[in-house]
C-alpha cells in the first residue's frame, strides 16, 4: 500500500500535513471573520448616538417646515425671490 502511495507521488505524511495546513488556514479565516464582526459591532455601537442625533435633527427640521412662522416667512419673502429669479434670467 505504501508503494502505491509513493508511486502516486504522495506519502501519508504529506497528505496529513496538507490537511493540517488547510485546517489551520480555515481556522485563521474563521478567526478573521469573527474579528471583523466584532469590529463592525463596535462601529455600530459607536455610531448609534450619531444616528439618534441625526434622527432628532430631521424631526426638528420637518417641524420647522410645518411651522406657521416658516410658512409666513416664505410668503413675506416670496416677492423678493420672484424678483431675484427674473434678474438672473435677464442678466
């Protein structure tokens, strides 16, 4: 049986080492994936306050656009905006 393996160009030690190296490489890749998942989770936790603040700012912005003060201001300034648009087209 050993003669057949040597004729085929492989020895039992070579096959075992190759399997072991493959196993080590797989373990290293799994470890790297776990590390990347942990880093991603840390970034998600670190960015969570930013997302909350952004959502609060969006809420404030939409409340501002719905306010009567904003709407009244847009109406008061409307003639100036119209004059400015005409001036851009002409000049």
